C-alpha cells in the first residue's frame, strides 16, 4: 500500500470535541485516518493522533506536506509544523468536492460548530456558521445520550425504530432538555423522545444555519453527527431530498486539510515544515500571562517545545510576536 | 466662563458620531481657546466599564460610549455630548443619540457638566440658521467676544467640509479605484502569485474606524491582501441614485449610506465581495441587514458576508468567517487572470 515513490500529505483537524488526522496520496486518495476525542486537551490529542498514525503507517513514511484546520488550527499548525493553516469551511468544501465533484450543498455538524456550505460548479459561493448558539450540535446530543444512558452510537438506530416522534423545542438546548424531561415524565417511550429530539435539532439547523440558503442537491452531510442516521432521516424528511453521507464523513475536515497541503506543495519550492513523526515524544508546554503594557490587558499564550519557545500569540499589537 | 488660570478642558468621547464630526467639534472648541481632550481608542478596559454600566438594551456601540465618557470623567471641566437627531429634513440619525446626554446624566450623577446642544433638522424649529445660533450661544461659555465665536463656527464648518471632501471620493476616483489604478486605504500586503482582491467594507463610521469593536477587520483584510473601499467613501450622488430605486424611502440617514453602497456594488459588480458589519442590537442595522440580504439573494453575483458584532463576539469565529470568505473569493477567480497590483495611493 505504501509506495516509496509516492508523495503523502497529512491533514490534522482539531475541533472542540474530536481530533482527526488523515493521510492522502498524490491522487488525493485516503490512505489512513485517525478519529479520537480532543477531551479538552488539544496538545495531547494531536500527539496521540500522530502516534497512532505513525503506528499504522510506519515511521519511514515521508510526509511531503502538512496542513491543519479546525478551531485549534493555529496551535496545531505550530505543533506539527504545518505548511498551511486554513479554516474548516475551505477544508470541508475541498474534501466534499473530491468525493463528489457535483455536490451543491455541504452540511457539516461537528461537536460545537455547525456549518452549511453552498457550492456551485465546484466553487464555494456562500456559507454560514452557527453564531452564538451551539444548539443541535454533537456535544448536546452527546450530553443527552449520556443522560438517557444510551451509547451515542445507538442514538440514530433507536430514533429509526420510532414512528411517533414527540415534539420537542429545538430553539435552545436548555429548553430542549426540560422538554425532554417533561415528555419522559409523561411516559413517552425513549425512542419517540429521541426521534423528536433529532427532528427538533434538524429543524433548528435548517432555520438557523440554513436560513435563507439555497439548498440544492446533491447534498452531503458530514461531521461527527452524520453518524446519527436519525439526523440523516430527519434532513431527508424536511428537505425532501436524498442526503449523502460520505464514507469518511467523520474525517472530512482532515482530508480537506491534507488536500490543501497537497495544493500548497505544488506551489512551494521549499521542503515541508512538517516536524517529524516524533512529535508524540516531544515535550510541549503552553503557558499564558496577561500583558500589562496597555489597558487592553491582552492574554498572551506561549508554546514551548522541549523548553524552546516556538510560538506566542494573543496580543492586539505586535509587541509579543516572535520574529523568525 | 469658569474662572481658571488654565484653559477650559472639554472632553469628547471617542465613540459614535465622533467618527463623523471630530473635525467640526475639535476645531470649534480649540478655536475658542479650550483644551480638547479625547478619550483613548477603545480598549478592553473601556469596554468592560461600558458593558457593566450601560443599559442592556443599548446597542454595542452606544454601550461603548458610556465607557469613553467614563474615561474622561475626572479629566475634564465639560463633557461634550451633542444631541444630534439628523441633518436632513426627512431622515433621522439614531434616536438613541438624542437621548444619550440625558441618559448619562441621570445614570452617573457625578459627571462633569454636559454640553448638550440639540440639533435635529427634522424638527420645524431646527433650521440651519438655528444651528448656528445654538453654536453661537454654546461658544459663550468660552469666549464673550462675538467675532471670535463667529470665526470659531466658520472655521469648524470649514474643517468639516475639508474632512468630508477628503473622505468622500468623486465618481471619477471611484472609477479609477474600480479599475485598480489607485488605492484608497492602507496598502494591502500581497502574497506571491495572489490576485488583488477588492472588497467593499460597509458599516457605520463608528464600527469601521474602531479597531476594537470591529475586531481589527481592516488590518486583517490588509494582511490577506485585500484592497478595500468603505461605505463612508462612496459619492453621495451614487447613494441617492440607488436609494431612489427602492419602492420605499429608507428613513435612517446612516443606513442610506450603508445600503446605498451595498446596492451600488451589487449592481456595478466592480468588487469581488462585500462585507457588511452590523452592530447588535441596532434597530436600523437589522432592517438594512435584512434588505441587503434579500437584494443579494436576488442578485447573487457579488457575495455578501454579514457579520454581527457585540461584546460577546468571539474573535475566533469571526476570523474563521472572514478567512473563509476571502478564500472563497480567491478560489472563485479564474486562475489565468493576470496578477495586477495597484501602486498608487491617493
């Protein structure tokens, strides 16, 4: 499978809930992927993910370009030595276009972010992200699965068993939860409540993130929540369209980031910045302090690798920037 | 007149209409022999004071005004908080601005004396002559000599006219900008092999020009190699021309400038994209925002990004949106296009 003449590219997507890694070859085919939980410790999860990837591919595999994306993209970029640090929208759009060049709508629901990307003729023409509200994202489903003591993997299946969804308020997760508790206390079966919840979240997504967007088929649904077939069915019901969940729905961000790294490698004359597979053995320390230089009181973050300062950011002015 | 050995100190909060009329006000007071003290640029500290003090229902920019007024509180003899309703008979500015001085006085009793001349062209008695009379009377606090007072008023209006003239471009300059012959704002920082992007940055003066409340969007765009034009710079004639195309008359003066700019670029297609900055919970903004979104949807050639700012806005999410928008515009451009970089600044 691994060809020494082939070029390989690594993409790392670190979000609020999960950390995903993907290695692709020059023809953008996925070679290997890793999906683990971030558990609130992005540095550790990147190290763990890199180690898992190394164990699967062998440390002789040369990475010709690395990219990072996700809400922790800047930090991740410094840790792995990314050649390109890009936002999730661009990464997801590229990955979707690779698997389906005709795609016109990409719906992505992750741990705390949900987004919609509108594509026409292979070009992103519009997008939206959830703003201040995380209702309907993975972390809420996770929490409710926990509360109902159902493994999150079973959530979707259970929803499919119900043919009588109860109505649940999907505007706000706090109200959704009180609504669910109320419905439980009335005696509704769990499967009906779960189905009701999926429908509420689907409606919420379409009326918030998807508001005013021209949703046309083919529609791709990806991100961690796409694992939930209850949600897929909900979208099919409301949109009256077939919803495609790509095979690697959970690591699409990482694949997109790897594609960006591949694109970048074509333009770049220098060697890749990618650290090495030994990242997991290195010692990374992050520390922070408040700058008292002015009344902005910026929170400065410093990243050290084996006691060497490698990055510093957080200031409004350029005072604390590292100069190469 | 206060009996002091030193100059009388007049404090002007660096917020809201200061960004439109600073030249008028500063020239007026300085010519009358006053020392004008302007609050510093918005900082986190000013914001924190503002948010804890201001009424909940005020918009973010009005809240910030409270912070700026507090920053001047112990440093000045007078605070200048004009009650400005609007400069046109038919249109209004923001009703909040008319009440601001009174609200501040009632909420913070130990403020210095507030100078709050009222001008609202929409009211029958508020003629242009009336404005001059009010300025003349206000000037008496500083100088008794009527000739000095008249001269201060003249100088102030002259300074404001000069400000407007250098800010608002003419149609010919706009055309030059559209043809990439001139740069109107900061020079974008270009990366190799990247096409120069043109974006219209649209919003209230007090959002466009306050890096804190707009999360530094101007320098962010500059860093992405984007050449911008702002709604403040657009020729008034073009704005009125666009406004005449609506079936209804937009009643909010500042919103006319914003909406007119968006409509102009949707029609002329001379920019790659439009970024519309809105302030939560500005009433007029929410109306203009909705109209702009609908117009853009009907005519989707020029992408429109709408960003809503308030004190809870997360910087990370905003940056992601702006970066994704710029990426989207860059990727949609034909690769064969010749890289052209504008060299001239006016």
